[in-house]
């Protein structure tokens, strides 16, 4: 059985590291964008290997490989899920603007 695609999260646990749910969501969304960009670039580079202007019998085999690569990436957890898990497990380093200002005032 596969994991549920929708996970109920405790808002207080998400808000705890920053003290504000909106800042926490902002941190998670920025990390998700980073992950998404990396995955998209990785997938594009793998599929670029199959780019060909010549039609031949090997194309059928290459199409199967392309489909398998695409299916692998479709089965991967979504970037937002990965980013949220990283955030809750304190694997993401971030700086809050207020903290930077307080440090310079001292």
C-alpha cells in the first residue's frame, strides 16, 4: 500500500521553529522550489540524452527508457512533502530578517 498523498500536519509544530506559521510556510516553500528546480534540471538532462532527429528502430526502445525515467520521477515524493519533512526534522537552515537586524543593533 502506498503512502497517503495528503498528510495532516500540526500547525503549532510547523510554526514553532520561526514563531510564525507564515514565516515557516515561506521557508518550506523556498526549499520546495529549490528541490523542484533541481529535480526538473536532473530530469531534463536525462531526457536530453534521448533527443534525436533520426527515426529508427531503436527509437521504440528509447521511448520505453524515457517512459521508465518519467515514471520514476512521477513516483518520487513531491518537493513540498520533502521540504516540509526537512523543516520539521530541522534539516533546513534559515535566517529570519528580524534576527539579523537584532544582531546588528547590539
